[in-house]
């Protein structure tokens, strides 16, 4: 059974940019063996990450993230059983939300800044789907 999980977190240190590369390297190293795919979106001090794969593997990775000292305020936004992967081509894609066209962000938020803590989970899911469809996801490893 495939599931897709979407969560938000805040960086413990201000500005997550220095944290992004180590997180992506770890995900890209570990995810293929676990059968996990997904995307990591970041901007300001906020992370928005979608994970997909088998239920046990996704749950295990999410539980590790909850305990990861680089994150705080880890909040589950959505968790769904899915028929197929949305991010099958990426062990972990990446999106710098600061570089996304502001008109895309304004479709989903009152301001051209995404705060997943104030948005319904389905809105954050729609945003990640649009980022994928508009080729905003980079780092296709």
C-alpha cells in the first residue's frame, strides 16, 4: 500500500538554507533503499516536505524527522493512501520557495509567502502538485 505524507516544520537555526543540503544528501542516500520518494520545499525558516512510499517506510522516516534536532514544530498536514506516486522520479526533489514565481504562491495564500501552519493541508498538497507540474522542482536525483 502506498501513502503520501505531508508535514511542515521550522528550522531550529534561523534560515534553513544551511540545513537543506545535508538533509537532501541524507534523503537521497537513504530513500532508494527504503522505496521513499518526495520533495522538500523550503523558505524562510519553514520546511514543507512530501514523502511517499510504503506505509511502514514513510511512517518510520516521519518518526525520525519528528525526533530530528534540526526541526521544531513538526506538524502533520496530510496523510493519504494513494494509488500512485506523484514524485516517482525523485528520491528527493527540492524547491526553494523564495525562488518560486510569486503569482504561483498567491494562488494558495493571501501573501506571496507560504506558511503551511496557516493553510489547510489540502492547500499545501495542491501547491506541491503545482510546483511539480510547473517544473519548479529541482534536484531530480
